[in-house]
C-alpha cells in the first residue's frame, strides 16, 4: 500500500521522534522541578521543552538535507518553523495568560452563584487550560531538542551521507 510508505519518510519519522522525545522530556523536567511524576505532561501542551519547536526544527533540517538549504522547499519549511515557534511563544502564551484571568473571574462568579444558591448551569463554567504556550527559553530548548534528535537519527540510521551531500 502506498500509504504505508509514509513510515519510510525520514522527514516525518524525525519530526515524530522529536515530538515524542520532547514530550518525554517534559515528564522528566516536570518531575525534577516539581518533585512529582505527571503523565499528563506526556499529552499536555506548554512546558519545557516546546514540542512544536522540536518538531518543526527537525523537519526543516531534514528538508534542508534532502532538498538543499537553498531550495524553495527548505525556505518554506524554515518560514513555517519560524511562524510556529513565534506563535508558541506569542499568541499561545498570551492565550494561557488570558485563561488565568478568566479562571479568576469564573472562580469569583462560581463563588457568588454558590453563595446565592443559584444553580443556573449557564453561570457555572469549566476552567480553561493555562499551560498552552511557551516562554522563549522553552521554544529555544525545543529547537535544540529537534536538532539533537535529528543528529541522533542520522547517526542511528546511518544517514550521515545526507550531510555530506550538503557540502558536495
């Protein structure tokens, strides 16, 4: 089946491995900093390192190795990577800050509703996720994670000829 060939695509495999590696690093870093193991970090957004940054960095590097760093395809990969990383540290980070404020307002509202013993479902609201964006440091280390995973992939799967192609 042609669809199964997707598992032979180095760009997709490296990006997938970078994403998985970043998510596992989140568990380890969270365990060290908070002295508790939270498997929710495996699937959660935000935190150190940025999984989005790791994925787009590793994919862009692999595109550059396959297509050349002067190719239009690499150019697009790099632009998309920059946009994703900027968004992670910008828009998504701000959305997390907004969620903190909304949660505070909701807590006040829910306290008022409980106090008045009104149980109007429209007034009761669920809390938002607050950890959805990244600091610039988390984005930076996500990119570093992507670079390291790409280098490990090239080493483990004997793909160093791709780097030789860049210099020839």
